C-alpha cells in the first residue's frame, strides 16, 4: 500500500488549514519517555510502519518488567 498526499484526493481544497506538527512531549509533558515512544509508534500514519497490537502489548509488558 502506497501512501499518497492529501492534495491528490478528489475532495481536497487548497483552503484546508495546514497545521504544524507538535511534539508529543509538548502535548503530554507528564508522560514517561516509553509512553511517548509507544504513542508515536501507534499513531504512525503508514500502516506498514505502525506498531501492531501484539507489539504494543509487548512494549507495555517490557516497560513494567524494567521498572
């Protein structure tokens, strides 16, 4: 699956707002680094690069085993 640009979509309009990305650390200042890491992997736009549910559970389990 190839990810295209929004401008190529049939209903795209140049008047749509263009937002700059914010870092998760700014939005979630109290979240630990492993939580930021997990959120960023879960919200990856490309499904081929996005973390799977199984990988996410292992990420959480590993966090609790370390602490």
